[in-house]
C-alpha cells in the first residue's frame, strides 16, 4: 500500500513537471525565437559597426539583453492582438494562443512585462537613446504595422521601418548616437525585408487571404506585380550595399553576395511557384549575414 502511494506521488510530480515544461515551451514559442535570432544578429552588427574606440563586450551584452526583452514582448503582444485570425491560418493555428494552451490574459501580461523590462533595462544599463528606439519600434510595430496587415498591402512598406530598427538600437547602444553611417546600415536592412517578406507572402498567400490579411494587392492575382517588386527591391539593395565603395575586396564581395540573391529573385520573377518563393526566402536568410560580415570586415 505504501509503495503504491509513493508511486502515485511520483507520477503526480512527473505530471506536474511535464505540464510546467510544456507551459514554459509555450511561453518560449510566444517570443518567436527564430525571429529574435535575426534581431540579435542585426543588433550586434549595429553595435559593432557603431563602436568607436575599444569594443566593450559588456555593453554589447546589455544591449542584446534589453533588445531581446523588447523584441520578445513585441512578438507576444503581436500574437495576442492577432490570436483570432491566427486560428484561421494553417501555419499558425497550433500556436499557443489560438490553440488555447496559453490564455489571452496570460499572454498579455507576459508581453507587457517583457516589453517594460526591456525598455527599462536599456535605459538603465545602456542609454536612453537605445531605450527610446526600442520602445518606438514596439509601438510602431503593434500600432501601425499589425493593424494595417488587414487593411492594405502597404503594411509591408510601413512594417519595414520597425523591422530595420534593431540596427539603430545596436548603433545607439555603442555610441549613444545615430549617424549617417547608421542610416546606411538601416537602409540595407530596410530594403532586404522586401524580397524576404514578400516571398513569405507569396508562399502563404491563400493562408493570409483566409484570415483576411491583405499582404498582397488584390489586383495582383498572378503575382506578376509582386514578383517585379521583389526584383526591383533586390536590385536597389545590391546597389545600396555598394555605395560605401570601401575597396575592391568589399565591392567584389558585395557583388558576389548580390548576384547570389539576384539569381533567386530572377528565378521567382519567371515563375510564380511556391517553390521559387521558398528558395528566395532561404537565399535571403543566407545573404543577410554574409553582407553584415563583409561590412564588419571592411571596418576592420
């Protein structure tokens, strides 16, 4: 009898542990870790390129912690705002909120705590400018980009502004200023988002339309306009990366990286298949870190 009671207690503890782990995983998913990885990468690039004099690892770490908190809070609040429509899309229906694994109140409180903690952390341990930029990013993403997704395809254009802000947060974290060089880095990330996110919009067009999102123009049924738009922004991105003219090695590396991205943009321009959109998406994910590394090496 005693052994049965002990076994039952062990099972109860195991069950509770499993539930806590599952809940923790759901909260982790709410922060969109795959997006945060990109945010931390671009923030780090901004910090390194914005550093004048000796590099301070502690300063970078504090900037990344604060930025990660704000980004995680933004992602959580974004999913809180879109929980009903996420439940109507196949690729998002199993997220913690639409599936009911995390309640609306829990997500809202979690998102607010993360956002407030991140803004305060940057203000206290980095500088006020980086905090201001991070909070501005959160507000513009949630109050402008998120609601516009259901109203106009221009949401991609407006959403590219908060999407490129991590570069400025990193730069401000290092130098407590935003210079023309910082705006160049901002412009690169701003332009990069169009081939990247428009490829995603093409891949999940039916899913977005099912939930009422207007990520692509309604007149563009055959996606010719969007594919041409991707090609134009890809060319603009390649030209922009060449503007500093930091030597033959820099220009050659940027041209090679640009040719790689342009190849997949041209393939998508000739075919409206989801496969071509997927390949461009993956090419853009490879392209961006290469460009950032070239910039970092050029600074050295």
